[in-house]
């Protein structure tokens, strides 16, 4: 999985997003401030298509209306506005059309400046984009690749807002817990990932290990121009990757792992390779 999957492009010319504090919105009237915000808002370099081609199958999505716009268009957002959600969904669907056995998870987990009418608009967009590819809510343990192939389903949508109850194809957000370490310290992050795996629910949900470091205000102040990638990610990714390599998948093990800048190391390939351990278990059992 990728963290803030859509943030490969954010619009410096757009207003600052409603996910930001009032003080930031005021500061952002200075044009240089938005340039700095961009350096800290972008957590991926690759487009959806490039991430899919690189092996990413879980997408972490934050969305917002654009206050002041007459239309109900919904955009991806991380500090600054990204592309229209509709354009991203179409790009993902094109990949799925070309790869009918691939399955993806779209986790809509943060909504800003959206009332119910915005949600209905977005949910209809999701249905229009994927149609019969959408997998209805089912017992998590039943949803194997075989099950998805038989039903010709390719997309699981997780929707962290009460309206999910009105649609059979929206999985509740509590089926996709993603505990967040909220630290700049890689040792604290790895300890947190270990602890939350031990506390993971044995049945009935998926689980996201967010292998990401989060800048504090003082981190940004100290390294304004360097940005997220050069300050936190480059230096710590090798240690994070070593943790990933030491994991085991399956019950009480890792399930979905997300990272920033997924192309900087062999992140996707390393996570995918963990599945071989499950095959080895099957072979030794038989």
C-alpha cells in the first residue's frame, strides 16, 4: 500500500485545503508558503497507474469539496488540493480493465468540507467508475482471490462515514483499522508497529501497518526547504524496509503495509515477497 496515495500532484495555485489550520491558511497568502507546503504535502512520486504497475494494491485516500465552487466536484487533498477524484478512479479502472485478475483496496478515510450531498455525489462516482467490479461487504475471511475471480470483482471500497450503511458495496471503515504512530522517531515507529500487530484483531478485519514517519511543526520549521522526502524518508527507509523483511504474513502477522515514496527502495517487491512464506507454510503442512 501507499500512504496519501494521490499526493504525487498537488496544486500550488489552489486555495489551502480545509484540512489545514486557520493560521496556515493565513500564512499561505504568501506565495513561498505554498511552495514549502508542497514539499511537505507530497508523499508519493508515482501516479496511480505507475503505483499499480509497481505492485501497489492498497490506496489511502483523503478527499474534499473545494469551498466556493458551485459544482459538487470532489478532489483528493493533503494540505493542498490534488486531482479530481473522478480522474483518479478512471485511471485505476483502466488498469483493472487491462488486468482482470488484479484486486485493489480503496480506503476513503478522511473527508473534508463534505455534507451528505457531497457524499452521495462521490459514492455515485465510485459506482459509475467500477460498476460490477465492486465487491459487496462479506465476511473478511471469505474474500479470497478465488472468490473475487469467480464473482468477477476487483475493487473493495472502505468508506469511513455513516452513509456506508446505505450501500452494499461500501465496506465500513472499522473493517480496515490503520493505527498511526504519529512520530518522527524510526525506533518508536517500529516499536509501535510491533505492538499494534500484537493487538491486531484475530478475525473479521483487515489491518494496515503504517510504516510512515510524521513530521511535527518543529521538524518542518527546522527543515523548511528540504521537505519530507529529504528530511525523514530517505534516511529512515532502509531501517523500515529491514523491519518489513523480518515480518510474517497471516493471522496476527502483517496484512497491508503502507509507506511514503514507495519507489525509493524495493518496497512493493519486498512486501509481495512475504507471501512466499505463506506458500512455504502450505507446502510444509501438506
